[in-house]
C-alpha cells in the first residue's frame, strides 16, 4: 500500500499530492543532502525533535511538513532527525507531532 493511499483513511483533511510531485521533491531533497548547508545542519549530530546527540551519521533528513501533506524540499522545511523520531513522526504535521509528544509526557510514569 502506498503512503498516499494509507493517508486517505486518516481522520483529518489533507491536500492531495501526486506521486510525481512527491518524486520531484524527493529529488530536491537528495540534492540538498549534498550541500554545505546540510553538512552544517548535521555537524553537531543532534536530533531536531528529541535533542539527543546521536552522531551525524545517525541523522536522517526529515520534512517538518511531510511531502505527502504538501511540504516542500526547502531549507525552511528540512531538519535533521534521529531515525527513531523520523520513523515515529511519519506524515504528522508539526501540531500533530507536538500533541503526540505531549500525550507521551502525560502518560509517562513519574520518576
């Protein structure tokens, strides 16, 4: 099942993004990954979301607004993320991701 088909069953509205548009944006992201700008972004090896230091080789490129939700491969929409955060965030928008993180914090046992 493609990601776009899977997203159509979610309980929120979203703009329809064609497979060709996603493909073009992924190519732009691959180009950005080879730039000095991206090298500087991952230099410290810190995940944008969890702030853990995982090392630059463990960081992935995450679209804050996912491509499947209409996001673009532009410097303002791309952040370094650890593989764990990137996998959990998937297609969520920033507000949805924040709500997810807040729900985790509320359900965590007190130390």
